[in-house]
């Protein structure tokens, strides 16, 4: 597929997003930008959150993960559902009762300023890294298949990617994103189902025949129960998935900001529970697509792409979709699906980081209205620049599959948040909060130390994503040492 045609598709797509932005961002008010005026229909938010939860990482990296881990990711996804149940019935009622804009304001009310700032800092680091992972992936695809052809450096590709997001979010914020995410989720789902249909047709298989084929069975193992030492072991993956959902959705301003635009707690709960069930089906579909891609590559002698001498399974889907052997239609839906998946999570990340920085660090609510709008716009630009810098750095340091790297980093950065919120909700104790930042840093350091030495210390045990539970548990125990005893 020619680079100029890909660029034309991208341009047309963003015209639609800018049109939505024009109608949803007319007021340019902080209430609309941060809260969508508290009028978002829950079913619209739920549908849009599918795309935000999956992102470009799922669209490319989950299919690419199948070769090394088969369908073991489903163990994590099943855990997600139980995590969403906890979010619906434990966290959402707390947030709505507190009537907050940034969820980290809860920590201020519960403990004080230092704890509030600590929680917000760890979210900021987590979301900057998470959004950068996602945008790095889509920028890499654009670079590999478009801009390398024209000799455009990767750094310019990244700047263009962030600028496009800024253009359609700088006025409407979360109000725009609720509706653009709906459009982007629709495009993403159309793309993946169309790609599966085209691949099945190329094999001459029906859906049932694909599931029964020996080629598919080589990739389709879901449950891994042989050894608890294996990082893919079911219980470890399930619990890791459950707590990843609690942390990366329930304790994440990005995801919760959309939920808090619903009218009340009940509608927000419907939103998050429906999302949990839908994601099980959607993630299985992506893994099925991954198996078909590797079968197609093997049958047609297609080599997995390499970048600077490193195998990149994340690039197999774009390589097959764009190399022309399956026709123009799969190339077009792939580009639309990739943009939709990537930007449905990245745009909300930019807005949520702006929200958190404004409320958690600058106390924007204490400024007059004119100052608030000016502050918001300056922060929005500043966060955009930060994302550009981090994405460019990833080019030189990232080696693993992107979704694997994303979940591993989340185990470190969301752990202190997990411990803080658990201690706040499930205990009534006051703490000597000036020590909270040191406990949070210590929790991350100890978690890293234990993971690095686990195989030696624990007779070959290999940590998976249950590492997040360990991190949160260390944070919780550390906070227990700070309890102020009543006289």
C-alpha cells in the first residue's frame, strides 16, 4: 500500500474527529473540559471505553503476543472482570460520594496534602509511561510504513502524532473524548472483524473449521496450570489481571474521569460492569486474529519484521495488512483500526494528565475563571511536550513486546496507588503522612529487588503480573507502620 494513500486515509479520519471536536467544544469551559457537564449517557461512555481500554497496544501487540504466550492473556482478561466488579461496588461509590474531579482528591480528604501529592505523582508517572507506550507503537508503525519512505525522522513522526491529538482535544477535553472514543471504538471493531473475515477467506475456512484446524490448536492454549513457577500460571495471571484492572482502571484518573461524567453512581456501575464482560469477548477475538496472522505468515513464508536487529512481533499484523497480498480492503481497515485504537486511549490520557496536574498540583479550583482557562491550556501544551520527549526516548530503550512492557511497568508504578487506596478505604487510621513518599519509593525498590532475585531466593519462582499485588501489599504494610495511635 502506498504511503500517500495511507496518509490520505489518516487525513480524512482526523477531519471527522475535528468535526466532532467543533460541536462538542463550543463552550470551551472548564466544566465541559474536565467533567463533560456531568451529562454523558452511560452506554455511550461504556462503548467508548472499549477502545480506550484496548488501545493500539491491543490492536497490534496482543495478536503479536500469541507466538510466545499463546492465549494465556485470556487468564489475565478473566481477572479483569473481577477487578471491574471491585471497581463498581467499592471504588465508584467512594468517588461519587466525595464529589471530586480528580480521584486523587480522595487521598487529600482521607489523609492530607502529602499523600494526595504522592498519589497524583505516581498516577502522573504511570499514565505518561502508559500513554507513551501506546503512542510509541502507533508512531513506530507510521514510521516503518509511511515516513521512512519519505526520509522523515522518527522524532517528526512523534510530534505530528501528538499535535493531532492536541488539535481535537484542546477545547472540548473529556466532553469531546466521550464522543470521539465512541466513533473510534466502532472503527476499531469493524477493522478487527473485517481482518479476521479476510484471513479466513484466504485459508478457505469457515469459523468452525478455523477452530478445529491443527494449525490453530498450536497457538490456542488458554490455561497454564502445570507449574506455579511459570509466570503464566493461571492463579498468578488471574490475580494479576484482577489487580491490574483495579489499579489501571479504578485508580487511574484517565479511565475514571470518563466514568465520573455519568449522571450518578448507578449509571457508572452499569458502565464499568458491561465493559468487563465485553472485554472478555473482544480480547479473545484479538488473540484469534493473532493466531490467524501467524498461521498466514508461516504458510506464505512471511518473516516477522526486525527493527535494528530485534524481532518485533508487534509489526507482523501491519506487515501482512499492508504488503498487498490480501488486497486493498484489509490495508484500509487496518489503518483505520490502528488510528482508532491508538488515539482512543492516547487522547484521553492527554486530557486526564492535564486534569490531574491542574487539580492535584496547581489547585486550579482556587483560581478565578479566567486564570483557570489559561492555566488549563498551558498545562495541556506542556503535557503534550512531555509525551513527545518520553516517546522518543522509548525508541532507544524499549526491547520487549509492547503490551508485556506496559503491564510490567504498571506493576511498579500503580503498586503504591493500590496500597494507598486500599489502606484509605479499608481502615480508619490516621497516619504520619510526611513519610508516605518514602514508603512509596521503598515499595517500588523492594518490589524490584524481590523480582530480580526471585528465582534464586524462591527456588526458581518467576513473577508474572502478580507483582502488582506484592508492590501494593508492601505499600499497605509500610503505611501500617505510620499509624498514629490514639492516646
